[in-house]
C-alpha cells in the first residue's frame, strides 16, 4: 500500500469523480490514473502501481 500511496503522491494529477457505487460494492477496487503511457516513465509507474495493487488484493 505504501508503494501505491508513494506513486500517487509524486504529483500525478487526479480528478474527483462523483461516487456512483456504494462503498460495499467497491471493496477491493482501486483506480490508478496516470498520464499518457507514451512516456516510458508514466507507463512504468502505472505498471508498478497495478502490480502492487494486485499483490495487495485489489482488482
């Protein structure tokens, strides 16, 4: 979880989206928002965050 939080804290812009799913329906779900994957840094960041989230049991 620390890795995912660290990746989020590096300044990746995020948007607030109104919640349309009840909290109990969203358990185990995480959303990773990154800039374009044309940039190898952001692609590696997204891949690492996805792998860490899956290791922690998120979808």
